[in-house]
C-alpha cells in the first residue's frame, strides 16, 4: 500500500517543507506486508530495512539498524508521534484516501453549479429565468411541500444558465431545478 506523509513543524503546526522554502511535497512510503509478517518498506523510492514490534501500546521500530521507541496519538489521517523524546505531527493518507478526496472535491465544484430540490413537492413560483443575474440569498423559486411554502435561494452571485422546471411541475428530492453559470 502506498502512503503519502506530510510532516508538520512542531513549533508552528504548519506543514514543513524539506528545505523550508520549496512547496510541500509529501514523502511517499510504499509498505508491503510479506507472507512471513515482515515488512518491505521504501521511502521516496529507496528501500529501507524496517522491523516493527508492538509492546504495550508503544511501537519499537528498527530503521536501518537503529532502534526507536514510537508512541502515536490521534487517528488517521492526523497523527501525533513521539520518537526518542521528540514530538512531531504528521498527516498520513493512503492512495485511496487521496483519490476519494480528489473525487469529492471535483464533484463538489460541478455540483455547485446545479441547484437541486431539497424536498419533494410542487414548484408554485419561479422568480428567475434563463440568463438572469442573481445575488447571494436571492430566491430562485418556491416549492410547496405538505402545504408549506419553501424558498430555494442562491448560495452565491451568479447567472442562471438553464431553468429545468416550470411552475406547477412536481419535483422529487434532489431533482434538478437550475443550472448556474
């Protein structure tokens, strides 16, 4: 499994760059558990001899022949680690976690342009048409659900690209109402 590790500066709490100037590039750690239970580890493409033993909540780690007692706190992806009396903070993400975060952020950007119905109901009033400019908080339409009128408002200033419904139309929850530009 491949992991991406960012180290944080213990003084400032900020992600630390290796030279203090360059943009932050995560350390790439490839970890494979062998059938024998031993670990095969490479850090930034370089193979590293590692042996790990858990003793009462503390990890005893041998890295390239040097022993280090390691205690961790927190939970992934944010961890605090104490090794040889020195505290560090790290952010550890697997390839899967990074891919999921990237997909989620991509989806969020495109879904911000689609206004969906927050509930099933009937569109009783449209307050905008295609090519109208709107401001944040402006009412786009009113949906009646269970004899209650609910306003659907713009989250940000934008232009209405497409109106997908008409007055009197029935909509389902998450039904497409407007596309914004």
